[in-house]
C-alpha cells in the first residue's frame, strides 16, 4: 500500500536485473542422465548433491525429462521394450 500511496500504478512486478535462475538446463539433464546410467540405485538427494541443484529439480528431470520412475531402489524406464519384457518373464 505504501508504494501505491507513493505513486505506483501497476500491480505487476517491476523489471529486475539479470535473468531468473533456472536449473533444468540441457547440461544438467545430461549430467543427471549420465549419473543414473552409471548407478541406478542412487537417491534423488545423492544425485542433487553431485549435480549441485535442488532435489525437486532433480525429481522433475528424472520424471519429466528422462521419463523414469522408481521401482524398489532403482530408477528404470517407464516403458519396457518387448525384449525386456520377455527377459523378465524367462528370468523367474
């Protein structure tokens, strides 16, 4: 209210210097992909510490960009190929 009494007319934010911080870059996605390929048993926290970004961003990269989900303690692709499905059937 103080700013409006001083003459401000718009409710939208004013321009700020610099650009907004963004952690979901192609570089970070590639780093997370490589880490998951090397060891699928890492936690989201461990991956976030290695890449030096927050856990929620890592979780979004895993689920939205890399299309993987957690099964037991491994990150695996959501869709199995036909060969992978057959291998699972015959391994039991």
